[in-house]
């Protein structure tokens, strides 16, 4: 779990804690200070990841530099060519069915779990590759 993924939870906890400060001016000052520190923390995480991304993008190996763009384009193509038309056509038929029945029927299921499952699997494989690199067992050329 990355630090950026827990920032919303930290924000929720901080807001609950701020409710215990009775003075409105002090509460506003503490909230502003927390938001500034949270923003600084979020920005401090990004430069390291940006450097990793830049290094991977400059790699001569297609398996290192090409997997992120490839999965992005594949998922975007799936969404654009299959799921979006399915959603539009499915909604049109659903509206027509509701109109004819004079009642609201259950909506059709989109089945987007296929693409999200694929994306989550590939991102998991990317995480395993990162662990290999951190442990020093990854090969340089694939």
C-alpha cells in the first residue's frame, strides 16, 4: 500500500480530531496547518516515482518501457470499443423497457469486472517486478 493511497483516510481522521478543538480560530489554524503538511507530504512522494517512470520510459527494452503504455492503450481500447457502446445501447434498451412497462426495471449489468480484473492483475505483476528490482534479483535485459 502506498502512502498516497492512505491520504484520504488521514484526512478523515484529522477532520474527526479537529472536531475536538472548541476554539474556531484555533480549529481553522490547525486545519490549515494539517492541509499544508498533507500537501507537502503528497508532493514529496511524487519526485521519486517520477524518476523511476522516467528511467523506465528511457529503457531500450520494450518489456520495461512498453508495458505501461501497452496496458493503458489495451484497457482504453476495451473501454472505448466494447464497454462504452454496451453501456449506451444497454441504457437505451433499458429506458425503452421502462417506458413500455411504465415501471422502473433493474438496470442491466455492465460486466466491467473483466477489464478491471485484467488491469489489477497486470498492476500486481508490475508490483512484483518492482520488488524484484528492489531486492536486486531482476535481470537488466528481458
